[in-house]
C-alpha cells in the first residue's frame, strides 16, 4: 500500500487562493483470477487445464491463463483459448454458463465432463484431434508425397 500527498488549489471569488492538501491512498486489489489461482505443476497445457479445473471446479480460459503464466511464462492467451476449444471439441470439457462482466463479451465458464478426467487425450489433445501433427513438417511432407497422408 502506498500513499501520495497532493496539493489541490481552490480558487475563491475574492481572488484568494487556498491550497488544500489531500492524502490519496491506494489499496491493492486482488482480482478473482489471482484469488482462485491454484498451484499448477504441469507444463503441458492440456494436463495443466485438467489440473486447474479439477482444483477450481468451474473456470474460464482467462483465469487459467493468468495462473499458467507463472508456470510457463511464454504461453499466449490465444494458445490457451485454442486448447480450450480443442478440449471442448474432444468432449473433455463442457460449457456450464457465462459470466457477464458488464462490458465486452461475456466469459464462458467450463468444467470437466464427469468420467473423462483420466482420458489419455488430456496428455496430447492436438495429436488426438490432428494425428498428422505428430509426424512433424518434414515427415508429413514426405508422407504426403507418397500418398500416406
């Protein structure tokens, strides 16, 4: 917490200047995302999302992103949103509602689909959704030329 003393001039009709000294105090506000930020041990995005949703129950991509940045600082919000989309397409998570914040687009809230917590697709959802990605660029190009892909 920090404070700042600021001088504010007040002008009266008689031409007299009075200076009012005001002490402005700033208070640290903890956001809901920081408040609900459980410890995440995995650096794999799919497994980290699973871990996060197991601990908080219901969460949104932005809350997860803020927590995951502590584990993997180079991750982007776009990547996190893409993973949530893939996990939803694979049936591992589901939308349970929206959170209207009074501005912008309402946030979608997700939870784990009961019974899918131990699905092997959590480990590599991109490869489950797009099997060719496991080959890599050069091997995929070779396989495509041979008619295998």
